[in-house]
């Protein structure tokens, strides 16, 4: 086991960074966490956590604080754009013995994660430079000009990772040609299930988050965000069937983003390593981004406690995680490609085999990380 005096820097205080900091604390380390954004920045919209995310939260000792939040989701329903059911997936059966699926506001999950590291985050602290020394340490230069040396630097700073660029681990994320809309809706119709309506190259998903709140996620093909996201959302999906019209009437603001992927040859160089979206971002179609970040955190901490050197630990970490994250990337691409199939061909297939097809996307993830 590596000594508890290991000097660790975690760059990024989002889901991945805080999960890593929590896992390392449980393993006996005291990582420093820096975040370039101010503490007042609050993540918007919602998040859907599948069963393997719940299992990883248990391993992080965070299942109890999350349980009162949001709403447990028992079923996924896939509809055509007129609102007719194509298929349904029993999530309780799919994730039996693994964990509950839950939808909740992203800000509430963030508060749990910040509390789990006792709020020890240096906000408004950007990483400006990273120099890997021959002795296996890394010198981090921050935006204020200060410099500190570390035995391990964890890049948990998302799709646009500064660590990935500064450590020469890969270039920018690759756009996938998808525009994503997100919103938290109050005053909409009652929705009991995770419900998605599938059009041609478009999808509209909504799931309950408790207390009358709905998490709305929708996407369409494109390479630039619209000037009026709410107007565009209503334009693209206004002709969809129930429950979409009532939900659109209740939306008052929407976030818009372009989706991209991160797929790189190696996740570490010297003592610098990537986790979460910085290493393996995908489109949100499988809702596995947070789960993969939680699992990364657990496995990285386990590797550090089992290895005799940082380099050995990082090799163990990547060898365990890469097949699983590649599965998620491949299955995400598979599901996204179904958007391009004409509904006249796709919809009969989903009516007959949709349950099996969508359950198969999670087959590997039911097993422990």
C-alpha cells in the first residue's frame, strides 16, 4: 500500500472530482481539491442514476444521504413520437441486487458530494501548467502563480479537461453532432416512469424527480446551439404526442449544449491520471456518466491501496476500467444510431424486441466494477 502521506491533487470539483476525493479519503489519503469555478456556481437541470451508480455510492458510503433525494424510478417506457408505447424495461428486475434507479436535481447530488469531503475545496483556482518531473512527481502551477509538487495529479475536470491537455494525454473532445436540451420542470403533468418519445433522429425524455418536479432531456442533430433554445425545443417537439405538449407548456427555461466524446489511447502519463468525462466522455444516452465517474473513483482508490507505486496503481486502474467504459461508449453509439433508422423500420423492431435490446445495453454493468 502506498503511504497515507502521498501528496494528491484532484483537479475539478464536479461529480468525478468529489467522488475521487471521497474515495481517497476513505482509503486514508488527504487529497487537495481545486476548482476553477466559484463556490456559488450551482449545477442546473437533473440527473438520472442507474443501478450501478447506486452500488458505487454505497461503496463510497454515500447511499444514505442520497436516499431521501429525488425519486426512485421503477420503469423505463419507450414511445413513438405520437405517444404510443413501443416497449418498457422493468428497472427493478434489470438492477435486482445492484441498486435502485433514481432521478434527482443535480444540485442536490452536488451538495451531498461536497459535504462528503467536508467542503474542503479551493474554488476559483485554475490549473495553468503541469510539469512532470523525472522523479515521478508533478509540479502544478495555478492561475495565481503559485506552484506545488504532487505525487499524483487526478484530472477530474470534465470533457474540456485542462489536465488532459497539459499532460499531453489527448486533444479536445470530439463533437458527435448532437444538440442537447435540459430543464427542470414544475407544474407539468404527473409522470410515474422514465418516459422517452423517439422521433427520427430526435428524442424527448422526461422522468419524475419528486416534489412535482420533472427532469426533461431532449436532443436533436446539429452542430451549433440555437439562439432561442426554448423556442427551438417547442418547434422540434411541438408535434409529439402526450405527454409532451403539457410538458412544453410548463417549461420556462432550458439549458442547451453540444454533445461530444472523449476517447484517448492512454489515461495517464507519469503521475497524472484522468477520471470520468476527462478520460471517457460519451453522449448522455445511457445515463452512465455519473456512474462511470463513481466507479472510477472506487477503483482508483482500490488500486492505490493495493499497489507498491503510483505507476503500478495507475496501470491497474486503467486496465480494470477501460473495458467497462469502452462498453458504455459502444452501447451509447449503438443506441444513438437507432435514431437514424426510419421509424417504419425501427418501431416494429422495438415493439417486438425493445425490452431485450435495451436490457442488453446494461448487461456488463450489472456485474461489479
